[in-house]
C-alpha cells in the first residue's frame, strides 16, 4: 500500500483509529501531515486572477513525495 501526502482531516484520523496505528511521519519527506488550510490556499490561488495563465496542469500537494 502506498500512502503519500497525508492531510490531517477527520477522515484521515478515523482511518488511523480503525487501523490502530498511524503512518510513521518518518515516511513523509517533510516529516509532518499536511494541514487542510494548505490545500485551501492552493485552491484559493487557482481561483484567483493570479493564476489566469495556468492551464492543463496537475498541482501536487504531497508533502515532498514528487520532489
């Protein structure tokens, strides 16, 4: 199983509760879970006039996995 870019959400916390163990943060390149506000900031930027020249791309928010 590949788990990348964990975002600290209620669903992710419930998944951890069901599994009985959290994914070690040492497996995450930046050593922490993402905050939902970080995802929201990208969405806000994409919806703003600042991103009008962005077309047809995939924006990855994964805590450094693709870096």
